[in-house]
C-alpha cells in the first residue's frame, strides 16, 4: 500500500489511480513544452465487463453489468471506453465521461496535483526500473 498499511484491494486500486495521475502530472511538467504533447488522465468509470471485478463474488459479476447498463445507464463497452480516452485534451483537471458519452471536467484533488509527490514518485519509479 502506498501509505505502508496492510493490503486492501479497493485501496490498492485507488492508490494506483493516484499514482497514475501523479505520474501523468510529472510527464506533463517534464516533457510538454519540449515535445508539444499533452499528457492527461481520465477516469473511465466502472467497466463491468473487464477483469477488474474478479475479486468480487460471482453474484456481482452476474448482476453488475445489467444493473450498470439498464439502471444507471452508465454502461460502456471496453471498446467505447477506449474511444472516450482518445478524445479529451485538457490539462489540470480530471475528465470523466458521463452516461451520455460526453466528458466533463472535475478539478484535481490536492493529493493528485502535489508536484513534490509527483517528483518523488518519479524518482522512486526510476530507481525501481534501474534508471
């Protein structure tokens, strides 16, 4: 766990998203001006048909996809989620799709916009991969 605590699957997932966003912030800060590429992150929402829910009970696998599709109307296929990822081009905010397939902005949390944390994560990552 990023905070050194015992493993918890849901927290591990959340921690990984924070680390992804910090890494993207660092990529953007280091390379955006030189190579003119905008680095961004997007939360695609729950994609019920991926293996991400493999730790849930089988009852969840059976009910969540139809619930997401017909009740919340928030269901998208993996293919559509990928297409949504390719669209937004903003920096300094979170872009999240809504049930109508349009993305909306949401401000970054303090934790995910912490430049010092992003730099430290970058340095740790470099060491872990031998750079």
